[in-house]
C-alpha cells in the first residue's frame, strides 16, 4: 500500500514540476517580449528547472533565449539544476544548459500541447489587437 502512495506522491510532484516549468517558460517569453527595447545582451531569464523552489536568474542574450525556444520541448536551466533522471542535455554553455525532458511520449505531447495552445491563443489575441 505504501508503494501506491509513494507513486501517487511522485506523480503529483511530477505534475507540479511540469506546471512550474511551463509557467516559467511563459514568464521568460513575456520577458523576451517586454525587453525588445533593452540592450540585447544579459537579460535575466528565469531558470526553467523542475525544482519547485528555484528562483535562479540566468543572464542570456535575446538570441540565446530565442534559440532555446526553437524546440518547444526544450528548457533552459542552470548547470547544477540538471535532473539526469528526467532531463537530457541538448546543449551546454558555461552559464546554462538547454535540456530536453526525457519522459513517456504521452507526457511529452501533453506538455507540448499546452505550449501550442498558449502560442495559438497569443497569436489570435495579437491578430485582434
């Protein structure tokens, strides 16, 4: 019985971590849009790791962050926040890692569906403005 409870707890933690990653990805995308007039280098983006209590800022250029967003399943994190059980390094920099979530295909598509729905809604809102 304890095994089922442990599994449910891990599942709940995993869901909260996924929601956190998506929230901070959205925050970073807003930072990118709001800093258009700022100098292009060393904008502070939020670490998109799965740690529920992380608030680390990552200095990146606008172009570096745009590169991360080319692949919707990738996230930017500080190097010491890597969770090798669920993340795979796609590219490493001295200041940050670009990681891809290594999970079951259904879970990945759920996460990417959220991103696609948000981007479509944002595009519709922008078109109306």
